[in-house]
C-alpha cells in the first residue's frame, strides 16, 4: 500500500503544469490596440485578488530592451488590479508587457500582452511566459502538497480514533500518530523552502536564496505555512499526553485543546486554496475547514483501524469497531454536504462539469468517492456482524459468571445441590441441562468477520488514497466558475487566447514588404481584422488591393473571404466570422500594381 502511494505521488508529481487560479480579465491599454499617444500607466485586472512579486510587471520596447517603469502596486480598483506607471515619453512602435503574480489561493500565474504607440512595429519583443512553474520545482512542490494532505489525515484521524474509539493497547498506534506529525512537519518545512522558486518559476537551487526566503515569510502563503509550523509544535505536547495516558481517557481540557489545534491546521489549508478567493468567502472557508476535518477523521481513522486490525495480538473488540463506524458515518455526512457546496461554488454551471478540466477531475473524484462509499458500506456490514458476535460472547460470559456465583455456598449445601442436580439430570436427560446454558458463538465465525472487516477496510484505505490525491489535484486546477468569468470578460493572456498577430512577408519583382495581420480576439465567432502593409524600410506602404481568405482543410470549410476594406492607412473589417476552432489556412493576396500581385499562405490557430 505504501509503495502504491509513493508511485502515485511520483506519477502525479511529474505531471504537467497546474492551472493557475487567477485569470487575467482585462488590461488597459487593451491587448493589441494602437494608441495615438503614449499611456501614462498600465493596469491589469484579474478575476480574483493577486499578490505581487519582485518584477511583477516588465515592459519591453520595440527593440526588445526593458523599460524602466514605476514600482508595481495595486490599483484603485482593489487587490484584484495591478498598476505601474510608464515613462513620460515612449517611442513609436509595439510594446510588450510581461506579467507574473500570485493568485489569492497561492498559485502563480503569468502572461503577456502588447500595445502600440503611433503605429505597430514590423517586429516586437517576444516573451516566453511559460511554463508558469519550473518543471523540477513544480514536481517537488506538488509532491510536498500530496504528502502534507496524507500526513494531516494520519495525524488528525489517528488522534481522533484513539480518543473516541479507545482501542486496546493504543501504544501500537504510536508509530502511525508520530508518522502523521513528523510527515506534516517535514512537508510544511519543505513547502516553505520551495515557495520562493515556485512563485518565481525558477529552479530548486533558488530555494537557498536568503533574500527570496525572507520575502516569502512576509507573504500570505508564507505566513500560513509558518502558522502551520507553530500549531504543530503545540500539537507535539498533545500527542505526547495522548500516548502517555494509555487506555485512560484524555481529560476534557486536553480534548478541547486538540480540537482547536485540528481546526487551526485545517484552516491553514482553507486560507491558502480555493476557499480564500471568489464568492462567499466566509461560508467557503467554513466549508473547507469542515471538509478537511471530515476527510482526516474518516481516512486517517481508517488507517488507524486497519493498523489495529492487523497489528493487534488479539481480536479488536467489536465496541471499538462500532464506535468508529458511527464516527465514519458522521464524517461522510459532513463530506457530502461540504462537497456539494464546494462543487457548486467551483463549477458555477452544469456545462463546466463537462467543458472544463476542473469539471473532469470532479467527475473522477465523484466516481472514486462512490467506490469509497461502497467499500464503507461493506465495512459497516462486517461491523454489524462482528458486533453481533461480540454481544453473543458477552451473554455467554455473564451466564457462566452467574453459575459460578451460585456455586459459592456451604459444603453441605453443595452436596445437596449436587444430589438434586444428579437426580434432575437423570430424569430430564441431557437436553434440559444444555438448555440452561446459552450456545456459545463459534470462534471461527468471529475470526471470519474480523478477516472480512480487514479486507473491506483495506479497500477503503486504498480508494481513500486515490480520493485524497484527486482532492489535491483539484486544489491546483482553475475552477470552472473563474474560467467562465474570464471568458465572458473577453480574451486575455492568462491562459486564455489573446489577439492573434501574424506577419506575412511578400516579394513581387523588386517590391518587398510585410503585412501585419491582427485577428481580434482570434477565437470562434466574430473577429475584427486589421492588416497594415509595411515597406522594406519599415515605413507604411500603400497597395491598390489586399485580399484575405480563410480555409479549414480538416473540416473542408472555406475559403471564407474577409472582405477587407481600405480604411486609409490600413485594411480592415469587423465582420469576419470563423465558426470552428482549429488551424486555419490564412491566404493573403497583395496586389502592388495593376498587373503584379502575390499570394502568401500562413497557418493561424483559432481558439474555441
């Protein structure tokens, strides 16, 4: 089971880049626009509040050199905006703005957009904004997150199992409890050290930068991890106290302290993930805390029960299993209620269930939870049989005790009793005497029930690990609601398609030049087209005719004529409709004289 868990961690730890949670909703200036005069500043608006990094905004001039701009900060619109001032004078040409911020739920997001002053340049600076995270750093960071989830489930679940279910010989579960505590401590330190390169998108070696580490300690994700470490140091004393008591009950004051620590630990997850951003934050935070606690009590308790079933030298009392069965039922009830709310909050619509990565992962999680509930139902059935066997054994013991008490009489009375008993036995036969003593349940039956319970609990734990991993992956995926909000606001650079700009060079005899064609937004549906013709020296050029058509060979669609019109300085239209996403063949025909023309075909990607 441990080997399987490690393999899952390695496979998912090496998965592709996780989707960021804050999506770029709008920019000022807008992406791809041509301004008559230079703007005084740039402003970016996101779907949720964002944190700033050193160099969150970079502006590159048309020649690729970085401009000196003002310090980036939040704009008047609030913490979901980022603003920086620009130099007073900007040369004519196309400028590229590269940005990188940290979303409210602690995940970095980056992108780029362009704007032009005066007229677009024939070339503009090219910025590679991806991947959002360094692959090695991302893999290590994700593995730390998975281990943290597993560890908190072991810590809280085992502690609750010892306190509520009161198994015999609790010392046998001490290793499991300490494994949860040490695992959560180690994974939290690991995440804290890797936080700086994770946000900056650099390699793991940058984790040893003292300046970057100091900066992380002042950010909200860093403060949340520090709070988790402080809670774990206090939890150490509760764990020691719990194990020293043995089979004695933990005093109520210590139980209350342990409950507060568990809530605090769960809060460190809620404050750093989806619940901390979006709609209904107070309700979402409460729901997330309850969800983490219920998950930990159920799955961590299952691990503790499994360890008790396999490690105990004697059979686990039916009362212990019965107590956990009731505890698990309560946990599942809380998980279902909070899970339904979180699913509604994350999706926002039924279409997001099938149309987004978040929805697909949620479907897989629902299937896994269904399998988990099936295994839990089998465990409850075995628990009921084991409890019934235990009750029968208890009745036999009581009857024997009564018989022994009746035998505590004087020697004379004992002889008389024996004589009467012998006489009664001779007259009534063996069936009557057998009727006085309840039939003892078969030891083989109890052992069979124990084996069945072990198998069903093992199945629960195995599926529970899968559910836990899917939950962790979901926390690293852009919610469907946020994706829909960004899409409704319009195309932008944070993972959503921006305006498409294509340079088409041409040559007809001695005439050479370039046509810069901009499709906005570069998605299915209506698009505006702007085509500017530049001469070989970079200046504007005029041509008697410019035609543009689009063909999608894969679907046998087209050619679709863009019907460009001469707008005085450029050719354009606002009525081009491209019905299907895909790689379209864009054919530009440039006529430079009454008889000389050339056609050039380029492939452009149209997003859905």
